[in-house]
C-alpha cells in the first residue's frame, strides 16, 4: 500500500510525474513525452493541457500531436517492432527511432511491456534524447509495478 499525498497520488506516482517533467525540461527539442502501458493506455503525459485537465477535471481539447496521439503512435510502433523482432529472432526490442522531416519519434521499453515515447523536433540531438530516455527507464522501471500502473491509469481516466 502506498501513501497518497497532494492530488490523491502516491509518492511513487508523484515521483514518476516529476521524472517525466524533468525529462521534458532537460531534453532540448522534446515536444511531447508519454508513458504507455502494455495494452496501449496512456499512463503519464507531458501534455500541459491534459495535466491541467487532470487537476481541474476539465476535458482537454487534445490537438493533433498531443500526448494522447503520441500514446497511440508509441503503442503501434512498439507492437510493430516487437512483432518484427520475433519474426527475425532478434530478442527484445530496446529502442526504436523514426526520423521524419519535421521531427522524430523515439520509443523505449520500460518494463512489463510498458513504453516510453518522445516526440522531438527535427534538429534535436538524438543521442541526448536516447540518453535521457535511458535515464528515465532506469529510474522508473523498477517502480512501475502493476499497482502503480493501475493508479496512473485511473488518474488519466479521471482527467478525461
């Protein structure tokens, strides 16, 4: 059982929110960051509109490119690369990167099928993005328990 504090979140959930905010602030060019569960549900988001809505219980008007859209993309990329790795006997997927003319999307495995996704500007330093993602995964992976994932899902659902 975890103790809850401000906004009804446990200290572990608040720490993950802090780690996510830190990732966004520390990585130049990061546009949006999302943590997605193995079943494709958004667990954490850097989307200011969504986070503000969670605090005020208003439904956000998610623009194209919001964290909800990123969660869908991350889940799809994760599923596609996992299937490809199985077909090629490549083992587990550690990281996937998609470079586009107007930006990049990075996907990294966290634990138990959860994924971290970052949408970044086209001029971002890809090695810096990957480094900070690895730091997040290293810090968050061991605390992202089934109980905490359930708590995060409920907090995101209540924001809708």
